[in-house]
C-alpha cells in the first residue's frame, strides 16, 4: 500500500469574509493540525490498509492500550461513538428496564436519550448556580425509590461536583456513572474523568479536544465486570473470537448486544493525534485565557469561564469557551454577519424537549438550566485558532455592546 498517492488539499478557512477581506473565523477547524500530522496519520492508515482489517482490529487495540496509559484507566473499550459508549456503559453497569437515572436538565440530548436507549427512564435535575454541572442538592430532591443511577456530566472546561454527587449517591444507594464525553484530560484528585464511579465515556467527535475524522468513542472503567460486559455488548454480545453470545459473562442483566465497534481508520487517526494531546490542551488553555482577559472588560458579557474555579481537587481543560451574555441571539447574528461562527449550547433544556414532554415538566421547573439556555454562547476554540482570530471575535463582541464601528 505504500504506492498509494495521498495528499492533502491546501488549507483554507471557508465561509463568508468581512468587509476588509479577512478570512472568516469558523467555529471549528483542524486543517492545520492535519497538515502537520499527515505523514504520521498516513503511516498509521497505510498499515490498516495493508492488514486489510478495518473494524475491531489490532489498530483499535493499539489505541485502547495507548489511551489507557494516558488516562490511567484499567480498561478502555473503543466504540463507534460517544453516544453508544453511554448506552453500553449504562447496561454494563447494571441498568435494568424501567430503572431511573438522574441526569442534568442542561446538557446535550444524548445524555438523556442514552438512558432511554438502554431501557431506563431519565429523571432531570437542575445545575449549579455557578458553572454547569449537576447540582447535588437537586439530585437529592428529584431521586425516587426507583432511581438506580446518577449520571453527572462534565461540561465545557471543568468536572461536575463529583464529591457532592458521591455523597448523595451513597445516601441514596445510587450507582455513579459519568458522561465524561467532553472531559479528556480532566482529573479529580489525580484520577481521570470517567474513573470516578462505575465508569465513564469519551467522545472523539471531530470538534472534541481529541477528535477523529468522524464518529468514534470509548468507555473507560476500572471495573473488570463493566469492561467485560461492554466489550461483549459492542460486538453483538459475542465473546472473544467465538460465535457464542455472552459465554461466561458475569453480568446477568445483559441479553443482547449491538454493532458498536470502532473502526481501525479512526483508531489510526486518534493514535496519531494522541501524541500531541498535551500540547493541544495547553494551546486551548492559552487561547481561553486570552478570551477571558478581553471579555471581562466588555459590558454585556455576564460570565466568562475563568471566573468560576474548578471544584476542589479538579482541574480545568478547555474544550468549549462558553460565555453568558445579554441579548445572546442578537449577538450571535451580529458575529455571523462578520463571518464569525458561534454555537448555542444548548437552545432548549432537556426537560422542555418535545421527546420528553410525557414526563410532564413545565417552564420554571429547573430555573438555572433554563437561564443558561437563554444566555450561553460558545465561541470558537481549537488548537488551530490564532490569537488574531480570538481578538477578531472579541472585537466583534465589543462592537456589538458599545455600538462602535471598525
């Protein structure tokens, strides 16, 4: 396969340009990263093509081993998406049909839909007054006798209050599983996110801190039984190389599996990018600090990430730079007109989503989650972003609130 000609196209930031001819600022781009890493990525991918094993092969095993070393996990189970990782985690951790799982009302919808897909019932809780993690007091208030698990979500740049969640979980008899999809590099008292309960997950969606070139994910756990069950679940319930389904599996709650395997091409890309993960995390932190320094001085900006400290024992890893602002939607439109892309995380809290209308919630049930949905705006943040781009974004925000024209 070494004769295969592989080249990358020239880098270009696509999208509208402002009146001065400056390139647009996309919400996410990794063109420069791929240009720099292309020789290594190409080498890994060619080995996959030479082996002719494109799914669930030795490339996936190599990436699992490398990620286990990086995170300190006893077990890493590569799968085809972060969402499937959540479904497998819930089932492998013992969720039974009809069991309730307490989840935050402010998060990506997959946190709650994974509970449904695993046969459970989501029970919503509010988030903290400052920050975006689930509020342990709200968990205590909404948990019922049918609640079996609580799933804190580590969002944007910090862990949820995992100590507080565990305190409630112990008192309520709940198993803690983590939606740590965004949390690569985040640690609590030295332990990586996803290893602070029965297990957790990582998403490798392209925009994540460690991103693939498509969908991919992983389950992390230090629990042998959870890992054993998840490995079988991802491959139709098949054990090892046999065609037997769940031979000797020690978790009796598992009945049937899925086709949730990671493919070796994604593993090859992720293995190449893992070597620069520490540098990418540091780069994102520097860009986030630059944002904070500029944005703190701008009227209309209500909150910046750096103003909320991590919970004791935790660290910051900047995946999304989320600010809260006045007139959020008008600001987003103003920036879009300048060729600056933003994202709303999240437009509607989960308890008010149509797919959960049968649970009977109303506006006002979880006020902090609803307030975040009304005011939060995510700005571009990725390793290929330049300081000039950050300043262009901040200039656009400042002009909107001051009425200045540049």
